[in-house]
C-alpha cells in the first residue's frame, strides 16, 4: 500500500495540522443515534468512532476507532481502521477511498453526509490567518476549485443563466446574476452582499458544477441556510427552489441557452 494511503491505528504517529482557513469540511448525521448533529472538521486527520475518537458517535454498531478522514496533498480520503462492521461509501464497502462533495458515509447504523466548501474570503480575516491559509494541497478532483494561492473560479459559460431574485428582506426586488462557477453570499466581503444584519459575513455558497448539478452549501453561518424551508448544510438545488438566509428570501432560477 502506498505511503499516502497508510491506515493509522494504535500508537502509530498520525498526521497533524490544521485545515487551511479557506477549506470548510462538514459531517452531517442523516440517520442513526446522532441524526441531526453536524460537525465541522478542523484538522487534516479526524478519527470517527465510539470512544477515544476525534468525533465520538453514540452508535454501538461501530468500533471504538472506526474510520478516519484525512486531507492529503492531493485529495481527501476516507480510511477504514480495521473496523468490525466495515466502512461504506455511497453503498460500497471501502478500505481507502477518495471523498467527493456530497458523498454518503455509512458506519454501523449511522449515515453521514460529507460536504466541503472552498471559502476564499476566509483567508482575509486577518494577516495571520491569511498567511496560514495558503493550502498545503493542490486539488480535490474535477468538480472542485483549486485551493490556496492562485484560487481559480472560472466564469460560467455564456449559455448558463443563473439568477437570484430577492422576494423578501432589505434587498427585496433586486436580481443578481451569478457570473462564476462559485459564488459566496453574505453580508460583507462576499461576491453578493445583502443589507441584512441577520446574514453572516460569509453565509453560504452556490456552486454550478454543470447544468445538472448545482449545489448550495452553508458556510457555518450564524442563523443557518434553508432551501424550500428545510435547514441544510449542503444540498443540490434546481431552478425554482427558494433559499432563505436571515430575513432574506430569494428564488433561484437557472436555464441554458442565450
């Protein structure tokens, strides 16, 4: 097994370090004893298990140190830690496998939604974090942005028309057309800013991966993000869906063609 896919267990030295400030990774429990709980990962190596783990799960069907999520130079990987009942990714049992945005992890009776967001503005919170947030990793697959210095955010193809129409809140009546693949919405220093004090500075992100895959991600906002009245951490959206942040309600419209 290559060195970068080694499974860490026992007293072996585990990778150490904090995630770069502009990379947000979340685990949301969809099923199982901890359903409804949500965790934000802070370190490049996070162990999940029933006890003595970084994230302790109240599920008797999982092992004490069941599996780990690790950020490497090239990607993010899920590693089974010789667990009794196995680790499953999108329905398939795995030993080591790369993780993609909105993948589903199943361990024991617990189903977990994995999501990640590239929040480029996080690196400008202060000078210290700006220096520290230059990411030690280069890519996360074809559908995600390049992180760290020289962040890329391509413009949308001309035939993609993505628009937000504000129906309630201080910006009622305004229309915003999305120009890039990734758009951060918030109160200040975002791609689209709202005059709504109940909206966080960097509240949520919309990513247009393709005409058939568009996602909304909450960026650990203070008051949360709702899509069609459901509180979400990350979810696919379609044209006509309604997004609520703070006191602001808006409808997302998308079509292709000039």
